[in-house]
C-alpha cells in the first residue's frame, strides 16, 4: 500500500493500475489507498480460478469460497465503482458438476466486468501434474468452459450497459483496431472505449472526457464532450 501511494504521488497525471497475482494481496490498506488517489485505477484483478472450496484446496489457493466472496464485498464497500476481473479455470482434476456450478455462482455473485477464462490442461512438472490425474474428459472441459464464457458475456453486457450515458476521463492508448478515424482508450475501471477522432487536436497519451452513447459486450462507444 505504501509503494502504491508513493507511485501515485509521483504525478497526478500518471495513471496507476495495481495488478495482483493473489487475492490475499488486496488488503484494506491497499483498498483505502486506491480509493484515496484519483489517479489509481478503480480496477482490481482478483483471480478466483474456481468457486469451489474443495477445488481451491486442491489447487493450493489458500482461501475458501466464503473468504473470496467476503473480499469482493469489501472491495465494493470501500470502492463502490471499482471494476473487478478474474481468472477462471474449468475442468480442473476431479471437478464435479457441483464444483462447476459453484464457479458459475461465484461469478454471478462477484459480477465480474470481464474475465480471463481457460480449461485446465496438464502441464508436466507442475504440482498439479505430479499430484493429480487429469481425469476430466476434454468435451466436458469445453462444455463447462462454454458455460463460463456465456456467464461472463452476460455479466460484461450488463456491466457495460450500466455505463451508457455516463462520462469518463479516458486515457488515449492509440488508434482503434478497426478504424484509424477512431481513438481507443481506457477509463479508470480499465474498460475499453472507442470514440471518433473528429477535429479534436488529441494524441496518444492525452486524457479526454468521453460520454458513452452505446456499448457492445466488450467495448464502450462514445464521443468527446
């Protein structure tokens, strides 16, 4: 938290995004620091991997489903407009349908803005590979992953729809992938927004106020105000 604060104080124009590798890194001190400084992004990557406590224990994740849900509650309590993303793995060794449903329900509980989703594949040399047999058939992994992706698509669409009509401070990252006549940037919640360049004298690295007029599942669409 102290390091995060020191980086934020370097310059108010410097946008700082805290990326975590483990939910236990997100302490109250870190959350209060993010809330205190406007230039620290209101965005937290909170890897969940699975919503099943049994599977989390097999993964050696050192937290339970209930602990993780309480952490989500704490984030939303201290930083109400904080976006949350996650990593989700389908089809880990011994995963049952009940375990899979636990993952879908924790996604819905957490209301992730976006997620990085994969199905488990055996990697020689890893702890999981040494300890467990990769016993979930690939077609089951793929079906469960498809259900996870479907859930996240629903959550992302709902999250983006809530932003229509709002105005955000956007950091321009460059041209839109689809058109050189549009800029692409991100807001404090790490959401991508695309907007027309028009005749504004803007460049990569500039901040600009953009109003969201519409959205897709993955992108906000707006105009400079």
